[in-house]
C-alpha cells in the first residue's frame, strides 16, 4: 500500500528523484566521487576518475606547450638568420656609399652591387621566408637596386616586433590554459571542502565567467558550485535563484557540447532543485527532463555511482505513485513515467557494487526495496549496514531519521 509521504513525493520526485534528499546527496557525496574532464578501469571510484581526468588534462596541456615551444624555436632560428642578413647589409653600406661616390665622379670601372652579387645570402633568406614567412633581402631593396640605411631600419622595425607579437600571443594562450586548469582543479577540491572554501571558489568562478563562459568544463563546474550555494543558504528566494541560474549555466554547457556527461548530470540535478519552486506542470516537466538527462549522463560516463543512486531514487519514487498520480502525468505529457521497485533495487545495487559503502542513504533505500519485495532478512541486513555508517552530513542525518522509521516497521 502506498504510504502518504510517498504520494507527496510525486511532483518533487518527477522533478528531482525524490526531492531535496537527492540534492543533499549530490552536495555532500558527489564532491567525493565527481569528475571531467571536459574530463576522465576494474570500475574505479569517481575520485579516481577525477585524478585520471586531471592527469589527462595536464598531459594535453603539456603537449600543447611543447608544440608552441617548437614553433617558437623555429621563429627564433629564423630571426637569427635575419639578423645575420641585417649584419651583412650593415657591413655593405659603407662600401656601397664609396662606390656610389665613385660612380658620381665618373669612375666607370666601378659597378653597382646588385642582388645577384649576393646570391648565396639571398637564397638563405628565401629559405627562411618559406619556413617563417619573413621577407628576404631582395624584398627590401630599392628601385635602383641598392640597399639603403633606411631599408636596414625597416627590416628590423617590421620583422622583430612581429616575432615579438607571436611570442606574446603564444605565451598568453599558455598562461590562460594554465590558469583555467588551476581554477578547475580548485573547483573540484572545494566541492568536497569547507563551507568557506565553497563560497570563495564560487565567487572566483563568477568573476571568471565572462572570460571562460564558453568553456564546457568551466560551465558545468559553475553549475555544481550553484548547487553548493543552494544548500549553504536557508533563504527560499536565494535557493530559487541558485537553482535557476545553475540550470541555465548547465543548459548552456549542453548547447556547447552535447557529449559532456558533467553537463547533463548537473542539468538533471538542477531540474530536481527547481521542483521546490515550479508550478505543478513545470514540476512534472522537470521530472521528465531529470530522467532524460540523467540517462544521457550515464550513457556518456557509466562509471559514476552517484548517477545510479539518483536513478534508483527516481525509479523508487515512481514505483510508489498511485494510479491517479500516473493519470495526471499522462494527461499533461502523454506518457506517464514507469519504473518498478526491482528497477530501483538494481540501480542501488549498482552504486554499491561500484563503490562499497557509497552512502548511508543508499543502504536505507536498499533496505526499503528489499522490504517492499518481501525479503525481510536482506532489508534488516542493510539497515545494519546503514546504522554502522557515521552521520556526518545533513544528508546522513536525514537518512538516519528514515532508518529509524524503517527499522520500526520491520520489527
């Protein structure tokens, strides 16, 4: 028989897998198992995935740096060759001036120095031009075939600043990538840190949003930071603002890259948070969005136990819906949600298999499933497992309250 509190979960569950308790698990537990790395296997924990993904990101950054350094090396080599050419030209200028004076005096035995007299040197410059797109000495010659002091100055003023600009741009790119990577690593660390760390990193990410607002890895972490803020305030209006902004940020991340598991995961979770504030119709709509994007996240990143736990909560809540509640959903959206206690059980078992002792609440829901399936010994076993885990977070305290009621019903 459906419990009254389970019927009350209908709207909230559809929009967030059994309401606020899920969100608390996301807050307190996901920081321990999250990451994408962008991002990311016996099936590793989410923290292992985070480390692997961070290492992969560092490797990619190092590879890019090496490529840039190689290009800079080539540019510097070309600059050195150009400097040799300039040096040659400088040494030639006094001789040219003397020859010009001799010609003006009518010394017909003196001939002009033309580019042909420096064929080996010109070929070297031409080779440099082909590799680094720099002009040869031939490009710098005057209409009369002479190289002037002004030409020498133009070579230096036109080429060397250009090389400096390229080096400056490359250095800027390296600096920005290094700064972004450092910011993402700090965001991952603060998610499982203290409240003050969460506040500090959230403010930092807001300040960097304009700069990195087109980076998917930044955006879904910002959505996660909004989740942290959601649970660090008790003000209803602030909660609604954090949930709404977090959903919008995660939605933008999905638009930029539909293959990002982190973006789909946090979009789904934000839909769950919005269930506290939306109209009835939007509550149910968010419930469908929750399931759709959670399924996508699992498809893209099937090694995350949190996602199976969330799906288990959704399945369990849906399995408890009454006939009338299903008809309401069918009337509004055509297809009512369907799931069984067995579906919920398999997802909770999957989370436990991937990460033994994943959470107190996971044990509580395993016990609920076994109780509903008439397997009392297994239900009591998982009650004992839940009781053995310390209550550290608010989510653990909520689980402890549910556990006391469950044990009483089993006895």
